C-alpha cells in the first residue's frame, strides 16, 4: 500500500494534472476538490503575476541653479528657484510622520523596560 501511495505521489508530480485528479478523487470530497482547485489557480496567479513594488513617496531633490554661473538665456536678476517655503515643504511634511514613529518607538521601549523592571521587582520580593 505504501509503495502504491508513493507511486501515486510520483505520478502526481510527473503527470501533473491527471495524477492529481486521481488522488483528489480518491481522498477528497467534491467540495474539497473544488476548494483545492481554486487554491491552486490562485497560487498560480500569485506565482506568475509581476510584482509591483509599493508606491513610496520619496521627495525628489530640489536643485537650485548655481548663482555663480547663471544660464545664458535667463536674465541674471530673475532667479528660477522656487520659494524657500516650497523647498522645505516636503521636509516639514515628513517630520510629523517620523516624529510620530519615533514617539511610538520610544513608548514601546519604555513599556518594555517598565515590564522588565516590574518582573525583577516581583522576583526580588519572592526570594528572601
């Protein structure tokens, strides 16, 4: 019986669909076979779909024109650089998120230290 089962497993891997269909009919009900077929189809789609990286917002560096070497088609008196508020907008927009993250990390570390100290205090009370 074991050799037969091993043979069926080998057939399943070599004759992919027909062997699997035979094993599915032997061991699973119709509802389970349907669920397994859907799971295989989903896994195939996951394995063959191109992975799209998440869209991270990375601020683009703002290049200011070199003041010592203006471009020849621009008059020297009119700078083409954006206003200083526009340059720092992305930095200030990122600050609250990073500050909130740092606050959460700080609270988590403080909580871990407090729990560790409370365990030490309990253990020192137990042992005379």
